C-alpha cells in the first residue's frame, strides 16, 4: 500500500510497505545455485503487527499475504506444499480475499447453466432414469406427467454446487453419443470438479482454516 510508512523505533528511517518487503526479500540469496535460503516468518509477523497497531489493516493483510507467498519462493517446501501454497495464492490469497472463490463459483455456475440450456434445445440432455413403458417418452424440451421435467437451473445446481441435491441429475444427463455430446459430458465432469474445489476454498477461507500455519 503506497503511502503507508513504517517507522523504525529509535531511528529516522522510513520506508513504504513495498520497500520494506523488498528489503526483507533481499536477505534470501535464492539466486545462488546450491544455496538454500533460510526463510524466517518473524520479520513479516512483526511488520504486520506494526501495521495493525497503526490502524493500517490493508497494509497488514498485504504483509501477511507476502509472508505466505515468499515462503513458497524462498522457504524449504516440498513440491506438494509448494503447489498448495501456489493454489491458495492464486485463488483466495491465503484466505484474505476469499471473495475470489465465490466469484469463481458464480462464473462456473453461469457458464454451465448456459451450456445446460443449449444442451436442452439441442436434444443432448436425455432422461437417464427408468423410462421403460412410458408413453409418451419424456423429453428435455417437453414436460410429461409421467416423468420429472428437466430444469436447467436445477441440473446446474446438482452438477456445480456440492452437497445440494435437487434430484435433477438423477433423472437427466448428457448423451455422449449425440452430435457434440462429448462436450456436455466433459463439461459436467469439469464443472463438478471446479465446484467442489471452489466451494472448499470458499468455506476454508471464511472459516480461517487456510490462515492457520
């Protein structure tokens, strides 16, 4: 946050948040081959505490985010922890910008809803329940009294939103043998995976779990 000044106790030196973070990073000689930098979180924590005491909450969050991001760059993390750190950085900024997961979930929902509506009118969405002996045969574009109607919104909820079941996906699904049907089948798998991932990040961010060391 430009304009915020960090005052060193007992001295006249001041530095912006960005400058102070750059100074902290300069202590890690990661550019030298074979040298493993010893990453220390304490300077970041102290700096963030100073920001909070000064009432600069935005600056304190910026320092907290930088601490976690710099841990990936300069710390001794294995590849799995590095990937987890990177994912939290690019998605919800370690729980400090959890709204990103909500926006992502809304985008996935909107895109899959549009795809479901298109599949309905292209006759890609077909009944997957027991339709033996039913007459007339149910269609995604025409409701019948002997089989649940197809509702794109409900089908999208079943596919994208975890733990919420409105029973549309029990009765309807994409026909992989239809023209272009593979697109709907693959999109359903992707939307389900993204829905679980984003919902998990959303919950973890709002509960503070991802901020715990």
